């Protein structure tokens, strides 16, 4: 009877150790995935900032191009009057 109890206790200890190791590995993987997601989020924020700045630059370039066209048209009109 004592051999049976020793076997049961040994199996219970092995099962508990297995569960603990499995939980620790899972926690480690979750921490790693969380870190990687955070790094991706930071990279995405940088990318979005570049896109926003590019959009603003394109808007400014379009406005300046239009102003140049208007200025050139005025200069052309003034040259024709002379």
C-alpha cells in the first residue's frame, strides 16, 4: 500500500512541476509577444508621423505651385501691357 501512495505522490509532484513549468513558459511567451507588439506599435507610430508630414509637405507644395502659377500669370499680363 505504501508503494502505491509513493507512486501517486510522485505522479502528483511530477504533474504539479509540469504545470508550473508550462505556466512559466507560457508567461515568458506572453511577455515576449507583448514586447514585440509594443515595438511594432512604436514603429507604426513613427511611420504614421512620416506619412502625416509627407501629406502636409504635399499640401504646401501644391499651394506654392498654385501661387507660382498665379504670379507667373500676373507677370505675363504685366509684360503684355508694356
